[in-house]
């Protein structure tokens, strides 16, 4: 169970000063250099809106600076390395008269301040010195108190990050375990297994697909499928069957962030970005779904910028075909394992979300003058 840090001594909010960024900070965007001016072997890091974006043989800031993204990626805070070039997509934030430390300001922008009102633009969000100037915040006047809060936040955030890494590793282990079981099943072919091409075990219904431009779709309750799943809901349908869809194009064919094969059932509409396969029985359909999602597709995919698995290549993929009773037994085993892995992944993601919320709660405590000290329980 994740809990808040244990508390001991609070800081009086009377020791804090209410101010604005314009009143207490110097803010500016430095000169921008282009990608062509950067050098991969340059001596000094170049900072953009979201951290280091390259290297350069010169620097425009001698000491470390607090910077936040001000174009595209908004509000992400970094403390730069000494001797860095800071580009104009990053806003340098400096305390006037040294009254606020860099580290305290960094945590302020991680969650102790709301800059949403300062953001303008939709296609290219941005913040400016003028828009930031009126943003309000509070800080402890005593620099030692700022340092104490930063030490507590450093320690607590380190514990949160360690816990997050552990949970993410468990999530990766769950996925790897599932893939290992699938690989073992398909590599150790049993008695009676034969090898065929995909077109020999199913019927391809690609000829029946009909793409509909978004502007011409009539909204309804029928799922409209594309390469990686449902992309819309429409009024009519062109299929009413148990089918297996396989991605025809898109980066996911190589990245495999999502399954490239997925079963659908009932009234559906499918566009021309997914192949449509029909099998004689559900056991074979689900068996092939698991198999296609387990193999590498590079030998069958053409194009790198726009990967495509055309119908001819799809049909030529060799697939194992065990006896029907073995197919059903394998599908039952993998369905059960898949459900258990899904439950584990749901728990792990829930824990990660809780850790993210915990970080925000800790920051709220810190900038409400109520942060003390402690550890994660």
C-alpha cells in the first residue's frame, strides 16, 4: 500500500511570502541556434524545451540554470549543466537577488505552481515572459527552510522513483513471461502438427472492405475498425461474423506496441487498413491470432517510413496447424494465462498511477507549508 510520508514538524505559512513570477524572478529566452549549427562532438550540451537536444562548441550560460519548456513542450523543468547553451524554446528562470534557490524553483514548476493560465496557442502551445509574469506562488523567505524542503523532496522523490522502477520492472516481467510461454508452445511442435501458409487455413475477405472518409461517416453504434482496432462508430455494417483482423499498414507492424492481429465478432465495418480473415472455427482463429502476434513480421513487411503488409505477403506467412483438439487446448491455456497477466498489469498500472498521484500530493504539501519529513510506508 502506498501512503504519504510520515510527518513531524510543520513550517508556519506566516514564514512564507506570496508573490508572482514577474515580481520575484528574472525570465528570458536566450538566442536560438539551429540543428545545423550543432555538433554531435561538441563540448557543451544544448538545452531545448524538453531537455538536452544536442551539443555545441560554445556555451551561453556559465553556471547551472533553471529552464522550462516554453514552446511545444510546456512547463517541463530542468536544471542545466554548467557551461551549457540554452535555446530559445526554453525559458530561463532566475530568482531576483538570490532569494529563491534553483532547486526550490524546480520543484515549484514540478507541481507547486499552476501555469495553465499562461499557456496560449493550440497547434503550437507556448508561454511567454509576459504571460508568466502574473502567475502567483508562495515560498519560504528563509533559504535554509527552502533547502530543508528540497532535501525532503529529493529523498521522497527518490523513493517514489525507486518504487516506480520496481513496479515497471514487474510489469515488464509479466509481459516477458507471457511471451516466453507463447514462444515455448509454438517452438515445441507436438505430434500431428503440420505447416501451411496462412491462405491455406482461412479465407481472405479483403475484397469486401469499404473505407469511409471521416466526413462521410454516419454516426451510430457499429464499430468501425482500422489497423489497430476501433477508430469510430458508424450506423451501418458490412460484416456480421467472427473474423480475425490483421494490420495492413502503419508503424505498429514493426514497433508492435499493440497486437497486430485481433478478433472481432458480430456487426462490424472494416476499412482498408486491416486485412479481414475468416476461419472455419473459432479455435483455429484464436490459435492463429496468438501465433501471428508472437512472430516477427519484418520479412513480410515492405517500406520503412510507411510499413505495409500487403495481401500477398500476408497469405505467404507459414503457420503451424496442430490437430483441432490441440488448438483448442492451447487457446484455453493462453486465454487463462492472458487473463492472469492482464490482471497483474492492471494492478501494476494502478500502482504506478498511485505513485504519480503521491508525487503531486507531496508537492501540494510542500507548497502549502505543511511538508515535514519521513519516508514512504
